[in-house]
């Protein structure tokens, strides 16, 4: 993941936060997974290059 991909990740998180209504839906699970990845990068536990992103973002 590049820094550009990381920005796409944050954008996708924002989109999901506005649209997810049920936390147990596929989109809800995607939201929580992406949030965990973003937190890991933000807190220094992972580098953006450590995270693999699906191409559909």
C-alpha cells in the first residue's frame, strides 16, 4: 500500500461510515476491518506498505 492507497483507504472508511446501517452486514465488517488497518498505520504498528488493499477501492 502506498500513501496514495492509504488516502483511498481513509476515503473508503468515510463512505462506509455514512452508508453502513447494520454493523453485521458485509459493508459493516469491511468498515471495521479497514478502520483497524488505518489505526495500525496511524499508531505506528504497521507501515502503509504492510497492508494489502483490495483493488476495488
